[in-house]
C-alpha cells in the first residue's frame, strides 16, 4: 500500500513556525476523488450473521454517548449515565458504551452516574464548540473538567488560526491543553473538518494534532452542517497509521456527528479494519461520538437475537 | 417509415415513503392475466422492503394522525378525483387481472371510486359515532374519543384486485392510521398503479406503502415486527392467518381476521373503520362545586 508519510526526522519540524509550515505543506496532496471512491467502495461490504453480531457489540462498546445541549440537566446526564452502563436493560449481555460525553459543569454528575462501571467520562472543553476564547479561559475550562474527574478531554482547535496559516499558535495551544490534562486525562483534538474546507487541510490538521501530542484525533463537534463522513474519517485513519509507522506512537480516531444508523457504524468499522488495521478495533483507539446511534445499534442487536424487527418502543427515549 | 410503433412497457415499481423504488432485492416475478398471458414483471419484495416500508409508515404517522379529520377527508376525496381521471387505465388493468369483460370491470372500478368518496365522508364523522360523553358519578366531564392505532399492515384481498384493495386500505387511513399494504400476489398491478394516484393526491408520502410479492414471505416479518401496531389479514388463507396471528401476539398487535366476503360490492358499514381505533377517555373536572352541591 502506498504510504502518505513524510520523510523521517520529525523531531525538528516543530522547532519554529517556518519549519512546521514547511512540513505541513510538504505533506502529499490528497486525491479527493480517489479518497471518496475508496471510502464508498469499502462501504459496500456486506457484514452478516456472526460478523454482524461482533460488529454491533464492538460498535456499542465504542460509543461516546453524548449530550451537549444548552438544556442539559443533572437528571438528563444521570439518565444518560444509566444508559451507558446498561444500554439494553432487557439484555444484560449488551456491552457498556465507552464513555459519556458532557459539558465540564456536568462532569461530576456524570462521574457519579457511571461510578464503578468502567464507563469513562469525557468532557468537551476549551470554549467548545467555537473555541473562540483566550488561551487562559480555555485552560481554565480544561482544568475544571479534569479536577471534576474527567477521564478524557475533547478540545477544539482554533480553526481561525489554522485557516489563517498560523499553525504554531494551534500547535502551542494543543501542547498547553495536553499539559493541563496532566497524566490522568486523555486528550481528544477536534478539528471540525466541516470548517477546514479541503482534504489537504484535514491531513495537515491531523499531523499537527498528532505532533502536538493528541491521544485521539476527532472529526467534528456535531454542531455544524458537515460532520463525520466516511471520506474524512478514512483520511484521518491513514494519518494515524502513517504516524505510528514513523514514530511508533499510536493515536486514536473518533468520528463524531451524523452517524445515526448501525449500518453506517459498521461501514466505519470496515474503514478502520482496512486502513489502520485490527489494532484500532478497540474502544481504546476508536470511538463514535453519537447519541441516537446507540438506539439503532440496540434495535439491530435485538433483531439478531430474536429474529424479528424491533421498534423505537423497545429502546429508551433520550 | 412504417406506422408500427414499438410498444412502451410500463415498469411497475413499489410505492414506499412517497417514492417508487424497485425491490431492495432486485427481484421481480411474472404477472399474468387470468388466462396465463404475460402482462408485466412486478417487484418481488423482500423482508427488507417490508422493514423500510414500516419505517416510512412510522415516520408519516405523526403528521397524518395529527392532521384534522376534515383535511384527511379532503385528501381522500382528492384520491377519488384522481382515480376518476385514470378510470380507463384501471378498467383495463382490472379486466386483465380478474378476467372480466370491460363492462364488468367498469362496475368494479366505479364501485371502488365511490368507496373512496364514501370513506372520505367518514373521516370527520366517525368520532361522533364511536366517541361521546359518558355519564359518570362525579363532578367530571367524561369524554371518549377514538384515536388511530398506528402503523397497520394490510394484506389486500387476493381475488378482488382493486375494489377489495380499496375496501381495506381506505378505512385504515381514513381514521389516521398509516398502512403497509401487501398487494394481491396473483394480480398486483392495480395496487401498484394505485401508488401513482396516491402520489399525486396530496397524500403525504409514507401514509400508504404498497409492496408486491409473495404474501406469505412479506407478511411474516410484518406480523412479527415490533413497530407494527395492527394487522389486517384479509388476504391470508386459513393456515397463513393462523400463523400470522400467533406471530402478531408477541407485541399485542390488533388483528383483524379474514372475514367472509362475497365480492366486496356490498356497503361495508363501519366495522373496518373501527377495527383500527383505540379509545381515549378523558376525565375533566367540571369546576368547583356550588353551595347547592351542583356544579352545573
């Protein structure tokens, strides 16, 4: 398989603004037509019976069950936590989800709701979703989330600075946030791919995020028109594969927003397997940022178990 | 240049969610007239087509059941108007399907159009007939009103391909239910053509979904489907009806068993309208009791 990795010697690319820019602009351009065609052709795989059962359970275990609304109440977060711990109350063999994802002020509530279950609590931070705040405010946001017990922090990059070509500013911010996360919280870096305009920019952002120490790279906030697509996720999977080949450091990927059906989720899992490889088929390295997806996964799971089509009356209303 | 024109064959397709898809399975089967002459290929639906149709019907249910009864009546009447305009086509299709003469087929089609009009009139009257105020021993207004059951799977009659079809579909949607209809297995063409009329009659997409194929194959997943609220077994034979009723018991579906019907030409009465209705009863306080003990 042709590699899209740059030449070795990554240590000095972040030495200055100009070396970073030279490196990012030196990344090979993305063949947009080829990328979309490959993502579409991998989406045509037929996954049935036992493979489907495996894929559904794996997908459930990878869901970051998310509620990021202005109207979130402690009650709603507790309900979400209960659902994350027991996704299908009628079938205790259903795996737990990977995490619940909430705003920083709800972390403590979420933490209590999932205590002892192994479900992690992720918190968005850094002035999510716009990211338009000073670094001091962003870092305070992160520290508050970590102090409240967040196991994972989802930060947004400064898209304005990125699009203006001010890569070093974006890099420094990620490094600072990573430091604020300390050793206890894993850092997910959200690019908001829908605002980056081009595939080339997504590839550059992926490398920038990984160079700055991201544990996960994440497509989007779910708050804009274009969210995770198979093509941009495939592109990011190529980036993490090449990054590990070059540096030995494995980075996770999280597509978020717009993935609503079990069928779509399974297509993403095929992309993961065929691009990054089996090592990423684990909720430590791949996640779905979603809320309504879980219900469809559960209905499909019930269909496989009972042989009859399930309906929305048999899963929770969120 | 010769006068002979190449014949333009019609591709019969399903009607699901307001669109005309082919079967997801890509299969078709041959439809013949009563003498065995080939008429057309019809889609041979799979259980996935049935599932997609249920999703479409569920999606349409909120808006259709929430529409005013008056509005539903107007739309049902509009369907009758559109059928009238394509009367000749239906006469030809019914004559082919059932082996009738043109004049006998015309009677069938006329009766079917009249039946749409008849049910259109019922939409805003059924509540007065089956609902009402109940006398109760207390200071309450106690009111019962009928509400649609939900998504109804309809097995259309096998023999009467058009009048029978209309007689089972119209009452289901008149009261605000949405329907997944399995056309007559042997003669599905009038039902598939009905989709074309429904699509141009202001009927929201998904309120009626028409599938063609093997009745037993499509009905089984519908009877077991947890998101289907009722099933009309008009087109099932005795053995199939029994099997489907057992499957339907799992989520307590309403089941309308096959009724003995001669030729569907008799005035139907309200049985089919009321078969797929639920009754909602509301207790409303009449207000504070006066000194005399009366609240009126």
